[in-house]
C-alpha cells in the first residue's frame, strides 16, 4: 500500500501547487477524512502518512511563494503550543529511550504543531473562512452517509484497508455490534475517532448559519449529516462532545449570563461531592451508551489522582512504553477491576501518565490560552453574525474538552483535528479584526450602516476596531 499512499499524497500535493493557500486546508481535511492515516510510507525510522507528506509540501510551497512570517506575530497561544511539544520531549528524555522518544514525537509534530501553524498562517480572512466551513460540510456529508450504511448493514467499503495497516492489528474488518447497530468507522482506525471528526468540525460549521444569507437548507442538511455521523459511530465520547457543544451553542442567546452559568455548574459539582458517595465526574457517564465503561472512566481517575497511581512520578510521568509504565499499567488495572491492562481513555491522564506535570501544565495552559483568544475575539465582534461565528468555535472547543475526559486523542486523526481547532481559536481575533476594518472603511465611505452589537448581545459601545 506504500505505492497507493504515495500516489494519493502526490495527487493532493499537485492540488496544493495549483490552488491558492486559502484552499489548502480544504485538501488537508479531505485527505484526513477519506484516506486512512494508518497507511504510511516508511522513510528511515519515520512513518510518513499521506497527510504528513502533504503538510510538509504545504509549508515548502508557502515559503516558496511568499514569506508568511513578515506579517506573522507570535501570541501566547503560539508559544504555548511550542512549549507543550518541547515539554513532552524534555520530560520524555528523563524517562524514555531517546531514539524511541524522538521517533514518536517527530511524527507527533507533523500531526499537532504543523497543522496548528498552517491554520495560523493561511486562515486570516472571514470570507475565505466561511468558504472553508462550506467545504467541510461538503466533505463530511458523504463520509456520514457511508458511515450510516456501515452502521445499519455492517458493511464497510473501506474495511479491506485494515489488512494493510502500518501499525496496529493487521486483520480483516470485523463489524462490531452495539445496541442493535454496527459501530461505524469507515476510513478511521476506531469508531470513536470517526465520531469525533463530526463533533469537532460540526459545531464549527454551524457558524455559517448566520453569516450566509443563501442556501440555508443546504447548510442545515449538512449539519444533519454530521449528526448522522455521530450517531453512526455508536460511541459515548463523540455523543457527549456533541451534547455539550449543542448546549453551549444553544446558550448563545443568554451568553451575557455566563458567570451565572459557570457558578451553577460549580455549585452542582460541589453539591454532588458533598451528598454523593461518588465524585461528580462519574455522573456524565449516565448519558453514554454503556454505563459499565463510563464507570471504568471514573474509576481510572480515582486510581490515578487519589489512590497513589502517580506516586513518585507526578513530575515526569512514567515515560513512553517503558518498564515503569508497563508496571504502573498493571498496578492500575488491578486496582480498577482486576483486568490485565489499562485503557487510558482520558487525554489529560494520558499526558500526565506519560510526561507528568512538566507536560500537563503547558497542555492546560495552551487550552486556557485558546479560550482567552476566543474571548478576545468575542469582545471585538461588532456584528451578531461574527459573534455567532466565534461562539460556534467556542462550542466545539467546549465539547472536545469535556469529551477527552472519557477518550484520548490517540495520535490518529483526532490529534490533527484537535490542533486545527486550537489553530482556529488562535485566528478568530484576526478574522474579527479584519471584518472590523472592512466595516470601518465602509462606514467612513457611507456605503454601509451595520447594526453593531457587543459580543454579549448588548450595544457595542465598548467595542473598538483595531487598525
């Protein structure tokens, strides 16, 4: 399958050469969705997937055409993405064989840091951003349709490709039944990852609903297909992310009461801690497909945080596939329910387990910086449609941040998508500022008179337009 991977990557690269940078992210997401990322080309010690080859060509082409760093300004989020990556390297060098660590983290750089910065470099214009959302809807619809076919019939047209994986189990596709339906995965290595594709990009695409005046039925239908994709995965993690995102976006009209909402959530969690025999993080599992697996996720947090799971390893973690990590995994499994392995279905705990607080603190700081960028963008918004655009990105981030308490990013397509989402958080203030400059120019020429509103729905008296 190496020849096929090279051919697919070459076709995508040709499109990059022929199209402007604003279209490149569309090609990247399409390749991410439609070609399995566990099919790769071995170059030395590194496995190059089609997307890794493409992202490298995107950077080379971008710097050959123009120097994007001339107008690029580093912000706190940019720096924290880099700090988080190097924190993993530093911590890993203290616990893990250097060769193995560098091989693993080199591949991760192609799936995290590079996708983040390509978003920061090429997504700067609101009009082009809206076109990106439209194309994502177009890309997602057929993927969801095929997933629904697999969900209802158990037939996966791309299932034969599992025989040619570069890593993992190389076996024929075997349909997995849950609740009377089959768990769809199509071109993704797992149904959870397939479902997260829609829950990360679906809420973001909902931002087009108030910006575009035409083809509303098309956009609603596209979002409906994304909902079908989430259902077809038959997975609790994506369902939880979708539910949180929907509730968050539905709160848009009442967003000026956000402090009250946060206080209510904190009070609710505190009340559960006081009156219940279990911690509050056990209860979201009531809304998943399997209460048993939800219980396991809560128990995993108990063992890790309160029952000595990280004892002696809080700072640097257990490392990446080391003797210490294997021993800890067996000890955790025995404490949970006497199983023979630990499935680390929590991204926060996975980072802590492998790299300790040295990496977890920058990871959390990066998330906080992404939230801060979204808040900055909301405060700059002068039009309701712009506030909605940013709010939908915020909803997607909220959904995935809750979901990764019960699933890990796993290094597959979800890692790429997560860092694309973080990149979108980083560019939202720039997109808003660009739109504000256009509004100011049109207002000064008396060609346009918008009804300006603040991000919280009130008058835009305290909003300013950065020049």
